[in-house]
């Protein structure tokens, strides 16, 4: 074209000319924008030059987004190492992404003023440096600072890269070019967690940062020689008609590496910053930014929620499995490459051709319809699946749909913005804005992800309509301890305790001292075991009613595994019981038959994460209906009953942060006692202050239910440690002897091989004349028990393997664990069939389920803010933690079968061993207990004498026989009449009488002071007492114990949000909240999974199946109000030195506690159960009164 032609082409006619005479591509497409004839213009570069620059920058984008998503899969390791909550751990992701958003506002003007090449190189260098900083961070603050600064300085990977597309590519190429960019983002965001999850799992989270630092350093070196400056100085006055020979010659490769070529000294940073921000007011810009922000925010929400959801029930994934889930998002992103790249270019080109080759940026937008539908549908699918505990495959599909929508939608709207703002490509601020908006949304997502996906998934589908209302709070109030001590014998152990306020647990005499608090064991206390978490073990100690300075010390443990010892304290044999007062609130009164009558008492919540014990406190929301723990805590969704949700604080629920076998728990308990007894030496019977002699009384260990596993192993370990002290293996000057006098096991699971067939036998034929199965069914169960690869064979193989290579349980090797876990499952199959066939309550054969006795009111009581403050609790009370139950059974702990031998060793040491069984229990029934006692005798010094001893009456008082006992020497077996699983709840006086005689070494039948070395009971060789069935008691449905105490009809109404809750009790008086249309749709079409028969938590009635509820953490469960009536005063057979001179008479006025205060509010129940007594007496006998009319 001649120079004269320039004059003939008016500026307004330039586009018309280009359409007719302009340059075209090889395929005949008119090039837009028309390039100049300058060989140095980036549009004229060879494809190799263009893509070497662009691909390296996109690889940097991949690294930056992989880096920003790294800690979504490392939340648990961060919680564990820095003792932070999951919310604080999520800041490492959300604040870094927010930093990228703000960094874009700085780096975009910087790229305009200094050139894109130096900005890229500095940004890549910061990626390397900040990850080195992260690798060496030894505090949470340092790590967080490194992530925020890294986000700020790596923003070029997001905000600046799209402007390269405007510099390097023509209109018809931009969709595909930007698809490379967004694919890099997607691979980093979706594939990054896959890579990082494996690194975190097998090398540790620090190597995620180390690997990124190495990759960043390599990218910097490659980028230094490949990234060219794309800013074209002639853009402001591009002359399309200027001939090529008037331009400078093409620069050499070395000249292209200049760091100053893009400098623009005619502009100011502030001016460009203001112009950048001003573009936010343009609708195309903020619409694009909001769209990209919402999609990226949803993706971050999915990643964080995946970590919280799939590592807990019912999925229990390991960290690297989370990475596999992220691949589904990557697949969706790859699919969108074709759709979001090729298709939008095709549509835009076709529409341009139909519009006489006039280009409109809006031609990109029709393709937006598909991702705008698929993306939100993916989020909805993901939320529904995890909310209702469905298969992970559904969540993966939803994640993939979201990945498709996020990648395709981002590419479409960004390409649209590039086209719309081509006149000022350096001002391409939409990336900055979208990054800022997405980052801001990501911060909100860290708080709202659980709400969106677990509280109301259908409601969340609208996202923008998410609202909340006030929610009852039960966060434990701040605690100020009366003392925080370092153990005198081990300064690494700390003891924090309080003296509870009067009335918290009202004892018989106000002079009785009590202390509650925590013993803290720092990480690695339990070497050689891998304990990388702190152990904060809760205790509650009570002095005896008289002579506490010389009274023995009794340690009480409930079982589960995973059940709190507060069950024993408030429902069974503790010094006080919970009562409901006239105004409906809960208080306490002294327990007439509390075991503090004859001993100092120490209640311990163990292992870690049981009851009030914890590893790290985590704030959560608790869904009573679904029994889900939601983290972080959230506000109450609309149209949901206020009684169905509550906020509080729990342990982490991390499976790795718990002692997963009885042997490891025994070591933790020994260290706990070393700390406690060194802080309170006045209560250590073996070592009194200011005395040189050893007192004759000692420590007594009483354990219930799974305590049949705990008791023998704990006692054996304590004795072994004493031996090691004497032998000098462990230093005597930094440890204390724990002198054990007696071990009591109440309705204990001691030996699975012995007790499994006894369960079937008891259901088939028992003293209540209830035949729960036919003879054929009974024989079939015995056949299942004995069949090849059945319970007997597998449990025997486990026992042999454990004894041969793992006797002490210290080496939880994979082979032994696998054999024992299979044995545990096989034996449970037989036991569960027996329980199902019985049709009765597994903890009391006399009644059907549900059965709310003993009362659950103590769970309401213990979660009141004033009670939590009074006892120094750092977390809300949890009665049973099924996660702990699960990890114990997964190691096959209950079938390793060494307990009988350990009990025999204790007898050989001269320690009294007492087996006590209520005769109405099924799951740990007295027939199995009797079989255990005979098997134990066979292994002990009493192999012939114990079996020869007869059964004698247990004379509870002058007019009542409470059971039968067989006793010879230090071994005894007691059958307590008319008592369920928690024996002291039903037969309080008889249980106390038996206990007091055991710890004094007396005749259990009559309470006589005898020589146990030669004493044996006399009587028949079998206990033939026949029981009478009482009427079925009236049941109470407790909102904190729906599965245990509510009928199927009541559950259906609760799941619909119907009924009212008062003081923790649900009733169907009126609908609490009318479900909205979305909730009705969900309830009609999305059914809650029905519990299938599974292993029962031994201390928890009607615990749903292990596979369905394995790691769900229950916030609290309540109990029935305690009666004001009391048992008869103690008889003369109780040793004088153990009983008050004037037997305790309950005061007429109940000492009560204040109403719930602080966080406890809004009608949401506050835990705390009362205590129960013996069955109503027959006319000819005297028994303790029942806890409520109609109760057993």
C-alpha cells in the first residue's frame, strides 16, 4: 500500500478498510487487531517466541495456584503442630488467596510502569523465597506471615498473565490461549491438592513448601532466559500503514532479555493505580470479577470442607485420599478446555461473520449458559452427598462439575473482558478485581463452607441467599484455675485444677474437699509410642466423708471404649446425683450410697478425647438431629428448630490423636497418676507427707464394661512399673510407686472367646424366663462361633499372634492388627445376632428399647456454662466418643485375649480381684462373667479351691439379700440381682456394700473380717435365684440422646422438626417449626440412612452401627431426674472405721445450682444426668426405691 493511500483512509474508516484489505490468517480469518509491520511487535513474533513466554508464565500460574491450595490438605497437621483450631489453620489458605487479590492491585500498575518481564521474575523469585521461609517456620505467626507475603508477591501469576493474551494473540486465538491459562489455574487448584496430599502424608507438610521452593527456583532460572517483554511501546499510536523498513530491525535474543525495556517513565504509579480502581465501576469488570470470584470461592470452600468431612465419619480418609478426590475437579477442568476454549472462539467467529465482520465482545457470552448451570449444580450435588453421608463418588461427581463450571466460566468472562478492554490492554484490571473478589469470597468460604454443605445443602444452592439466625451457645467460658503446678517429679507434666463452687456436686458433708481439672502430658510423653499430640486428661477428685487422710484411694474408669467416667460419677456411685428442681432446672444432691462413704474417689476421663478430656479444643456446631459435628461453628439456618443446633467446643476428633489400644492407654494413665499423685501426695496411700512408713491401705482400681479390658492391663502395667523402679530400670527419685490393693471389674468384657457364646446362651436361657431365641437359632449361633474362620478360630489366632510377637501390645504391627481386627468383626457378628434375636435392650434384658434409665439429665447439667466454669472444663461434655470406640476396635484390642493371664498374675502378687455382674445385663452378662471367673481361677493359685467354693448370699442389710457371691482367697465373683449393665445405678446399696468389703479385704457375703488366705464361701455350686420381670417403665425422649431414648415414631417427628424441647426432653406437644418447601422436598426424596446392626458401645445403649456412626462425636446426652427418695441408711455390717459416726441423712432442702448462664440459652438443652437406685422392693424385702415411678 502506497504512502499516498494513508491520506485517503480516514481514521473512522480504518476498520472498514481492514475488513476489505487487511491482513488475514492462513485460514482466511481477518486478523483483529491488525498488526503493524514492526517485526518487534509481539503480535508478529514467531509462534515459538510467543509460546515460550506464555507457557512459562502459565506454568508459574500453575505453581502459584498449587501453592495457594497447598494447606487445604494439611489442616490436621497444622492443628497438631501449632495447637490451632481448624479455622485458624484455614487462614493459611484464605489469607494467602486474599493476599493475591490485593497484590494484583499493586502488581498490575507495576507491570505497566516497569514492564511485565521484571514483574514476573520478581514474583517467581518470591514464590521460591517465601516457601523457603514457610519450610523453616517454627511458629504459626511466622508461617502465616510467609503465606500472606507469598500471596501478595505472587499475584502476577493471576492478574498479569491475561494481559499477555492481549499482547500476543489475535481475537480468534484468545479463547484457546486463555484456556491454557485457566487450565493452568485448574491444574494448580485441583491437581495441586493431589500432589500436596501425598507429600504431606508421606514427607510432612514442610516438604510441600520445600518442593514448591525448588520448583519456583527452577522456574525462575528458565523464565530468566525465556520470558520476553511483551509491552509494545507503540500501542498508544500504532501506525498500521507504516512500512516495515521504517521500523528498527528485529532484536536479538540477548536484547530481549533486558530488564528495562518495558520501563515507562511517562506514567506515575499512583495514576495507574487510580485508573485501575476506577474500572471497578464498569459493569463488565465487576460482573466478570464477581463471577470468577464466586466460582473460585466455591472451589476453596469445597477443598476445605472436603478436608473436614472426608477425614471424619463416615468416610475416615487419610490425607493422600483427599488428593485423589481433587482429581475429579481436574477432570472437569480438562473437559472444559474443549468447551471453554474452542467453542467460545467458534461461536464468536460465527457471530462476527454474521454481523458483517463487526466484532462485539458480547459474542463470547452465549457460551456462558452451560457452565452457569453445571457449576452450581455441582456444588449442590457435593453438598447434598456429604450432608446426608452418601457415597464419596457422588461428591466426586459434584466436585468435577464445579471444576468444569469454574474453569469454563472463568475463561469465557475473562476473554470477554479482554476483548472489551483491548483499547487499553495494560489496564486489564479484571484479573485484579476477580482475584480480589475471589479472595474475599474465599475468606468467607472458610467460615461458611460447613454451613453451606452440611446444615442446609438445598438452601445453599442459591449461595447468595445464605442467611442465619441466632444459635444457642454453650462454649465453655474462660477458666481461671486455682493452681497450675508442674509435677515435682516430672516438670514436663502440668496439673491445672480448681476447687468447684459449692453445690456443683453436693456431697454429704461440706467439709469434703474436691478438685477438678486437667493433667497435661506434652507430646512424646508416651515413648516408645508415637504420640505427637498433647494429652489433657480431665479428673474430678472427692475426699471420703471421714478420715480422708487415711482412707484408701479408689480410681474409677468407665469403659466404652470411649465413655466418660462422669457416667459413674453422676449415674452410678459418685458422691452426688443430678436432680430436677421445681422450676425445671437441674441441681445436685448427695448420693446416699456414694462410694465416698468409704474411700477417696478419683474419676478419670480417658483415653484422650473422651468426656472432658481433649487434645486441642475446637469450636464447633452440633446438629442434634443428624448427630453431626460442624466445624467451624455456624449460625442457625432459617426454618430449623432452635433446639436442634447448638454451638460449643470439643476435642478435634482426629483419629491420630488418641491412644488406640488398652496398653497405650495404660501408659498414659500411669503418667497421669504420676502427675496427680505428685501434686496431691496427701491422697497417695502408699506415700504420705511427713511420714517415713508405708500405710497399710493402698490404691483400688474399679472399672466397668470395657473396663474388663482396661482394669487388668492398667493394673498389670502399674505393677510392672513398680518392678522397674525397684530394679533401677526407671529412676525411683522421679517416679512414684502406685501400690495396688484391689481390682474390681463391673459387668466387664474380659475375654471375648469366653463371653461370646455366653451371650447367646443367656439370651436363649436366663433367670428371667425370657427365651430370646429358639433352640435352632441358638445352635446355629454356636455353629457360627465355632466355624472355620469364625469367631473362635480367628480370636484364638489373634491371641496366639499377639502373645507371640505383640504380647505387651507395644508393637501394633500390621499383621497382628489385621488378624485381630478381623477376629473382632467375626465375634461381633455372633454377638450382634444374639442381641437382635433377643428383641430386648442390650443393657437390661427386662425391658425393650428405647429405655431412658438411668437418667440422662446429667448431660444437660454438665454443659451449663456455670458448671463448666466451676470445674475448669475447656471443652463441652461428651458422654461417649465413637471415634475412640472405632480406633480401638480397628486394632482388634478387644480380642487380643491377654486379660485373664494378667488377672492371674495380679492374684499371684496378692492383689484382690473382684468380678461384679448385674444379672439383667445382656451384653456383658453374668453367665459370661461366671465363665471368666472359672477360667481365671484355672490360671491362678486357686485352680481347684475357687471352683469348689459355693455361692453364698450377699447380705446387703438386715432384711435384703442383694445377690450371690463365690469367693476364695483374693478372687471373688458376685452376681447382683435385678441390676442392668451399670450395676450401681440399679442396686446402689448392694453395690456399695460389695465395694466396701472388697477394698477392706473382708468376706463379701457378710462383711466379716476373715483371713482371705484360707477363706472360701460355702453354698450351692450354682446361683439358681430366679428373677421376676418388672413392668416396662415409662420412657423419656432426650434430645441429646435421640438414638438411645426415642422411639421410631418420635425420631420421625424430630427429623421433621416437630415437637418442643424443655430441659432437654422432647415431646410432641406442637410443631416447633414448620418445615419449608425445600426441607419437605429433601425429607421426602433424600432419606436418612437407616442404622444397621453393628457393634454396641458397651457403655452406650443402642449405639448405631460402627460403619454408620464410627467417628461421629456426640456432644452430650442427658438423663432422667433423680428421685427425692433415698435408700435405707447403712446397716451395721459396714465396717465402723469406714462409716460416719452418724450415718448420713439427706438434708430436706436440696442444694441447687444457678440457672444456666452465659452461652447456655435459647431452650437448648444443657447436659447433666441424675443417679439411679435399686428396683422397687417386693413386700417381703427391703430395696432401694426406684428413680421415678415406673422405673426399675
